[in-house]
C-alpha cells in the first residue's frame, strides 16, 4: 500500500514514516507546512498543504491539526481517497463535516490508535456495568505541548462510561466548592514534561477500588496502529465512519 502522510514533519508524522516503511508500505507523499525543515521527509515528494498535492495514494493518514480537517477531507473527497483521521480536538462544525465526508469516502476515526486503549475501553464498560453505584474518575496525563484538553482519548473513555451509565454527567477539571454529585464523573488533565500518554479510570464503591490504567511508552504504538488501520481502510470500499471496534474485530 502507499500512503500520504498529512502532518509528516510532526512528532507523529516522523514516527509514521518509520512505521509505514517497517511494515513494507510506501510513503507516496508528505504534507506539512514545515516540510522544508525536515530532511527525513526528503525520500518522497513533500507539499506544504494538501491543496498543493499532486500525488495520489491508497489512503491518507492524518496526524496534524484539527483546523486542517475540513480542507483535508474536501481534497480527499475530490480525489476519492480514504482518510485515516487520527488528529484530535475537532470543533462541533468540524465533527459535522467528518460525518458529511463519510457519506462519500471511508473515514477511520480514533482518538487513540493503540490496541491497548481499545482493550481499556472494553474493560471500562464491563467494570462500570458491574458497579452501577460506584464513583468514577478519569485522569489523563500528556506532554506539556499538547493542545487539546481533555485528551480525545479521555473523551472516548467518557463515551464508554456514558454508553453503560446513561445518567453520567462529566465535569472537566472540577474547581468549584461543594460535594461531588452522584451522577458526576470527573475528567482531570495533567500536562507534564514529555509524557507520551497515560489514561486511568478509577472506579470505587467506597469498599473497593478498581484502577484501569493504560500507559503509552512511545509514540510508535500510535504509529503502528495507524498504519494497520490505514491498510485496513484502504480495502474498505463503502463510504462511512470506521473505528477501532471495526479494526479490533479483524484481529479476533
Ligand atoms: N489518534 C491517536 O492515536 C493520536 C496519537 C498522538 C497524537 N494524536 C493527535 O495527532 C495530532 C498531531 O500530533 P503531534 O504530536 O504529531 O503534533 P505535532 O505538532 O508534532 O505535529 C503536527 C504537524 O502538523 C503540521 N500541520 C499543522 N497544520 C498543517 C496544515 N494546515 N497543513 C499541513 N501540515 C500542518 C505541523 O506543521 C506539524 O508538523 C494532534 O491532534 C494529536 O492530538 C493522535
């Protein structure tokens, strides 16, 4: 397969180049506004913006900035290329555009490309079902350059809780005085040095506590998952939104 890497000069973009080549795939082109500063991308054509790209590919892998989501998907629709969208932090309008694009092309969407996180999501649902009255708190830690708060993965974990506890109400960064309400689920974001990504869901009845935690040791885990998902997506013929659940189903 060959891929266009959107955000190729970024932290994830650089890991993706390695992951794609390690898996026997080819990088057809890189897109990045800082492309000239990164000699590692010299092995393939690079363009500053998607609108400048003259190359086609089996799939686009996007790890860039949410502000590029609309122009990227528009270009992909015009060229009939599936998009593996790993960038997080989209606005409500950008999320609505993803839904629109998915009517024309296959779009894979995952706030976290790690198979470990997919497993964590499943374990969280089981534990929340088991303890319907327990207090739940979600804690995420990332490096101090991360733009979005809370992380996309913390929101995915919140959705997992909500899917089995409809009354859950999420409080991002609790800061007011007063007792914690029963239906409240806190989401807490810590920004520390170079932390790659840690997510913890704490579930306690008062008598016992379950702590479910995932720790990414290196960005390679996201890059490997993204390449796997892109190769899967490139073979999906039907337009639509594809997720980690679809990918995990192929691994079973
Ligand atoms: N889904 C996942 O598993 C996962 C994992 C890690 C990071 N992310 C997300 O991926 C995104 C990128 O993360 P990163 O750590 O690599 O960030 P980064 O800042 O290191 O890299 C982003 C790159 O995108 C480029 N870029 C920005 N706007 C552009 C545009 N208009 N056209 C072309 N290139 C543009 C930047 O120049 C930069 O090189 C973030 O949204 C992050 O939250 C997702």
